[in-house]
């Protein structure tokens, strides 16, 4: 019996090794126009002028829409810079183990790109790599802005694939969006809705329903493998991110992931609309991210490498699960040791940062937090102000005007010790805690007054989901000076600890990190769960469908009237507060709605005094001002809100901010009180998605001067 086990184990090891050894060599061939990387499984053809992927064959099947002008492309390509092409890893020099090619465009201080992402003044190098027996090809892009280049900004930036429309019919983003998709015919024969990307289907399996690309936006931290598969051929094509360090916006960032190519030509009923895959590293959706570069600033960023993965066999769900398993393998192999010649530290040049978050909230002594996310990002900074490019008019896509800092929102800082922290990591053991209330909103033209981890695309970020006891280890961190952040379901605000210095190749143990959330007094009541989204509210688990603002007045004809102690926010608080549509014949979502007032009724045992604070955590903004009333009288307003497009793009969480309204507690009465929140009349998408609401009372504080 033991001998049989030995033989079985030996075969289990020997057979894969023999299969691997028998795999064909990687080859790189070229002509004047293109490179071809091949390994017997996949064959990738790369245009030498632009760096575009113009063909990808898997087991001799073409996976891309080769009739498209750009079947696979980076939004900023190398074409304008008189590109230089080269073989960066020659398989003839490594026994056929791996090949890599690169196309480098030198800006020389002139705009590069010019496609969907606008232009940028930076050198751009695009690489593709293929290993022996790899079932897909890797790609990555290196942006470089030398100090002698003018100021510039990066607009929307992503990698895009347009797939073979004759092959792929099934799209998978996550468990909720794993479905057969509309056809090109369906899209072209649809009726346009209240924005150009939305059409009501008049044919096909989703006849009568509205389709648009935003319904398939994904949380980039959670979704690491997404793609399309074929019912007929039982093959799949996926994008796989082994890391999110090169993406932007941290673990709460939603971006477009996949859809049918949404051509907006409503007259051409035969226009192509192939299946599309996107990997965004700088996006403007749901509260965009920013990458501004000042004149004299030397900067480089390596986006990727990530994998374009092909698989076969099994049904759609089996192919997806295989892609998820491949994503785990890629993450375990990160950083890849074969990447050379760019600013990409290898494992021995990186460090692990560990510690334990310990929550200390006297107002919630028994609170058990969940979904604790801990990360390292660049310290907050004021963005460089970039004028429009005189040649292109391009501003970078974030509304780049204005500027300034955010000192007004950086008050009331406190110092917290971190036990066990290395002295050189935080000024001899003391770490500065940034307040976790709102830090401003937008300045003129939509420009953020400060760039934080939620809207930064210029720098790298490193995030992990911590253990249930608060322990965390952030692996493979590049050397640098960072701020440490923590957010968790159940805790309003975030923890920020500055001046975390990570040295190359030296792990850093921070020990216990105390987190004492900001409180302005005892808690009188709250609504929802602080988790940076509105998912827990009514219909928040089904947010990714067009037109909830049309369904709202049917679900809540008298608007929301919430009673503390009686109502259930899962059933009685709608996930978005929007203007109330009064036109029952409105089928497109256009037009205006009346002002919508939601009330919160609560009782107090006695008339209080001191200072009361209404705390509103907001994750979706489509309006500039929210009016607040108390017991039939105006109390104040939340103003200066910055649009993040979350409602109009069928989202559930965008750029998050907290807005606190302090008032004289004497305005409250013994017995019944009614707080009113009013969204003004306007377009039906002009509303608010709340993350969480709380009322606090400090009877020892002086009432604010109003």
C-alpha cells in the first residue's frame, strides 16, 4: 500500500513536469510592421508603430475583433513619438523560456497619445511578454515624465480589448453579473434613453430592459478576473490583475470593466459593437482620480504587468472559476522576477508592513468590526494646477482648474502613539493621526483641494483585507514614505497614520495601532452601516440596473418617513434620495422631479442643551446642496457637494466624504422631533446616496454660533 502511494505521488510530480518540458519554446518573429509572440498555445501580434495588440489567437482561434481599428490598445500609445521597437527578452537567449517585446515612444516634451485618453506629455513604453506554456500574454505600460518636460496631466487611462463578436456571447464580472449579453443587433436597434450610453432593448433576450456599460462597473479591489466566454466554443478571454498597486482610488474604487462597445451612432443599424474588456488605471467615473505632473517634476509609473488570460473547457461558470484560480496564482507570483529594465522592484527589494489595528470607541464598546481594509498610500498632497494644453485643449479629464490646499478641513489633529512601532518609521514612535471627517470637496472646476488615497492615480497604493482580530500584513511594498489607512464596516470615518517609512528589503512591524474614531458626543441614533456604500439600504443590493429614480415614487409615494426605533433601514430607507418624478408616463428618465423631503422622527426623554452634530456620510452625489430642517424650521444646509456621477451611472459607492452639521441642541425638544432632509427639485438623477447617518449630542460643549 505504501509502495502504491509512493508511485502515485511520483507520477503526480513527474507527469506535469514532463508535460511542461514538452511544451514548445517561445518564439519571437518580426517584420517591418509587427512582432509575433508565440508558444504553441497562444500567438500575439503587436503593431510596432502604436504598441497595439492586433491579434490574439488561442489554440488557433482568433479571440479579438481583428476588423476593429484597435483590437487591443492602451489609451495612450507610442505612435506619436517615432517609436523604437525592440526585443527586451530574447527567447533564443534563455532556451525558449520567455520572450518580451517593447515599443517605446519618446515625447521630447510634446503631447503623446491622442486617442480615447487624450494626450499626455510623457514617454510611453508598451511591453508584451509570453512564457513557455502560458495560456495568455502579459502586457504593461511605463509612463515617464522627465524633469525637463512641461507640466501635464493624464486623462482617462486604461487598456482595452475588443473581442471577436462571432465567438463571445457571455460576460462575467462577478456573481451578480454572470450572464448572456445582448447582441450587436439588439444594441443597434435599441431606443436611446436619458444619456447616450443607455438604450432600451427592442429585440433579443432583454427586450424591454435598458442596457448600458455602467451597469457592469466593478470594485477593482474585489474583482481581479473578469471577462467573456463562448457558449458555442467553450473558450474564455479574461483580464487578470495580479496586484492593484498600479491602479488608483484604493479598495473602494469602482470603474468600468466590460460591456458591448457602445457605439453612439443611432442611425447606423449595422455598426459594430463587439464585446469589450477594460482595465482602468486612471478613471473619471464615480468620483475620478487625478494624475497631474508639474513642470520640473520627475515621475514614472509602471502599470502592470497584468495577464490577458485564455482558457477552454467547461461551462461559463467553470471558465470564470478557472480565471479566478489563475488570478490567485498570479497574485502569489507577484512581483514577477522576469520584469527587468524598468522601475519595478523585485521581491527582495520590497518589504512587508505588518501590525494590528485595535479599535477604541467608548461610545460602542462592544462593536465588532468587519471587512477591515488596511493600506499604504502616498501622503495627501495638493495637486499641481495644469492649464489646458494650447495644442489640444486637454485638461486631463478631472476638471483641472483652481487649486489650493485643504487647511480648513485639517483642524483638530491629535497625536496617537503606536506601540511597538519602529522609531525610524514614525518620528521615534509617535504617529500623526489625520481627522476622519470631510476634507473639502472640490474647488473651482471640480479640482480637488487635496489629493488623498481615494482620488490619487499618480502614486502606488498597497491594500489588504485584515484578519478578524485586526492583524494585517501588507506584502511587497515599494520603498518610500507612506500614510497608513484603515477603514472598516461599522466604523464611521477612517484611520490615517502618517510618516510610515518603508526601506527596500526591510520588513516593518508597526505593532499595535490604536484607532479611536472621532466622536462629537453621545450617539442619539443612527441609520445604516458605515461601509462606504449604500448597499444595505432598500434595493441597494440590486443597484446595477437603470432607472431606479423612476421606480422610487412608486415604491415610496409619500417619500421616506423613517421612525427611529420602529423603522428598518433595510426596508424603509431607499438607497438613493432623488427628485420625485411626477410624470407616470416618463419612460426615458428625462425631465424634472419635485423636491424630495425625507423625514427622520425620534423621541428624546428631555430637552437637551449644548451642541448637537448631525453626521452624514455620503457616497453618491448628484446635487450641490442638501437642505436640513428640524421640527418645521430650517436648520442649515450641506453645501459644496462635489458631483461624482454615482447615481447617473447606476452605482452604489463613489468618492466618499463626511459632512457634519453642528447646531444648538436647544433646537431639540423633549418628546417627538422630526429632522428633514431635502433634495431640491431638478433632474431625476440629481440626488444623494447616503452611506450612513448619525446624530450625536455633547451637553458639555458650548452651542455653535450661528
